């Protein structure tokens, strides 16, 4: 019982930490090196959430071959992201480029 209480307090403490951010994926699953890095870095977690929201905004308004192309391109982008490994600079660059690309699709510019 005490162990559960301690774990609950630790979980609540982690959730209330300032600057803490959650990416669009579950940080408690079996993660690759790039995903571990994103989970450990609030800036990268924010970028991941922003990119994911843009992706789904586009995906929800896309059908047919454009939707299939979007999914194919996103799978390739995820492979490219994973090639960054634990390199925070590389991850920032790849996320910012993808966000800029999606903003261009949604808003017709940067």
C-alpha cells in the first residue's frame, strides 16, 4: 500500500513539473533512440506535438491518392527522424522542416 502511494505521488509530481511536455506518442512503451530523446527533451516533445497536430489536420482533410501519398511521405519522414538517433540538433532541424512543410500545405506559406 505504501509503495503504491509513493508511486502515485511520484507520478503526480512528474506531471506537474514546469516545462514538461508530452509528445504525440507514449513515452512508456518500447522506444527507439530518437523517441527516447524526444521524451527526455521538452522542446522536442513540443515540436513533436505541433507536427502531429498539423499532420492530422492535413490527413483529416485529404482523401484518395493524396492521403496515400501523405501517409507514405510521413512513414519516410519517420525513418529519417529515426536516423537522427539521439542527436538533438538533427531532431530539431527535421521537425522544424516538417512543420514548415505542413504549414505551407495548410496556409500556403511559411
